C-alpha cells in the first residue's frame, strides 16, 4: 500500500483533496469561448484568503487569527468590469450579525462605526444552527468600512457596540488581499480600486471575460438501469486499484448504477472510506459490453493558478444524477470532519463526457461553511 492509501486508511489525508492540488498544470481545453479564459487562482495573506474565478469575479475572506472550529468572518465580493461594486458580508460566530436596526463595527479600540439598516440586508440562513449574515450593499458605506478596516489590525461587529474583548476578525493581510483583487481585475491606479486608488478612469478597466458554456446532454433513457454491476468489472476495479489510492480492506466496495442513455451506463464503485466521507471511482460502459467499461477521468483545477490541472479519477462523497433531469455529478471533500475547509466541485454530462462545471475551495480551516468557499471556476450549462 502506498503512502496515500495508508493515510486514507487512517482517516487522514484524502485522495480527492490532494489530487485537486496536484502538480502538473496543463493548458485550458474543451471550452469553445473564442479566447483564452482568465484565471487567477487562490492566495493566502496572513488571515485573509482570496481568489478569483475564470470570469475574474473575486472573493476575499477574512477570518479570526489562529485555528478553531468556528468563528466570525468577513466576505468581500467583487465582480470584474468597470461598473462592478464591492459587497461586504459580516458573519458572527454564534449570533445574528445584525437586524433591521443597524450594524455596529469597531476597528481596534477606535470609536464605533454605526451603519443604518438601509445600508445592508440581512441574509437568512437555511439552517437554525447557523448565524444570520449582514451584507453591506450601499457603495458609500462599503467604501467607508473598507477605509476603516485598512487602518487597523482587528475588526469586531454586531448589532450593538462590540466589547473590547469580543472575538475579532484579523485584519492582517487585508490590504494585500484587496490589492490581489485590484491587480487581477485590472483596477490598479484607477478610481475603482479598493486600495491604492489612482486617477485613471473607470472606463480603462476591462470588461469581464464571458462565462464558458457547456452543452449538457440530458439523460433521457427509456430503459431501466441494470440492477447489478458486472462481477468482472468489480474484480477488475479491486485488482487495478489495490496498490493505488483505493483501500477498502476486506470490505466489498459499495456500488451504484445510473443509466445515462439507452446505450450508456455509469457504474460507481467504492474506493476508500473514512470516518465522515468516502471516495469512489466511476466507469462508463456500453450496454453491449459492460465488463469493458472505461474508468472516468474528471477534469479538475490547480487551485494556485486557477487553470486546469491533472485529471482525477476518485471523487469524495459523490452525489447527483439522482434525478434524470439533472445531468450533474458533484463531489465534496472535507479536509477535516467539521467541514469548514476543503474542495467542492461538479461536472456536467456532455457529448464529450463529464466536464468540470464548477469548482470552489477553502484551504484554511476557520469555520467557513462550503456555501462561502471561494469559487475558482464557473460555467453556464445549457
């Protein structure tokens, strides 16, 4: 058993996470966009994580200093283009970040900065155990808060004036994260820059790249899927992956079958299992020769560059394709059981096989749930 398989068996490192950050970076392929697709990847500056996707829409996340299971954090979003404005979202650890009465912020030990309720909107969370988030959408208020944050080391916020010893979001790395966004979006030295503004007009900022589109092949079989995976395919899977990244011990691999068309079947076969997640491989087969199925290679991203990386074959906690009207296969890899860091990706079924349709990641385990992870790749399925 190699080192990766041993780590999986112990419930530590997982193949999906490591493969998503794997070494080789290849040219972007497969999207008929008519021009090169921009990408900036992800960076960490002290307690701020920032990244931009292939449309140069960027997100920066500021967290509390140190490691922990949860905490307050701040999200800054900005799309590309001369007219796009920044939005700030404040999430508190264990209480709503605000209500219709307003939001109060404090930078270091400075005076409280009170924002009227008209400057932001409260975002209701889907689950009761998550706090509400306040999104600041008024451009003048956003500029005011960003200026204040740039002058300190710690940010506290709430619907009342925060105590001096209240949990704080670290501002170490804040300016560098905003400069990363300005650079990626071509805003340096313009009147639209978040930091280091200049005299250049907004019109000098380039329009955002177009969102790549994917032509989805919707599953429309009229025949039922097979009820069992061919025994010869399961045996081949176990034999070929035993010394690779799969390790199920003496357990039989879990399987699942989805019919994509009357002539094409997708087999899912288990690969590894840990305490809170499991991995699987996928095989495409024709109806006539199911035992000769070929293993599926899934496109993935190199998170540091934002460009396509070495394909992967094992997906963590795969889901999707349950409904025949949704031709999407998704995977969520958690770097730890709390699920506040890792990688989430999805692939659409097309005439050219499964193509990467979305990719988001969070490299720091700081209490940020998957819905707030930084998107590095997006497409428009059609």
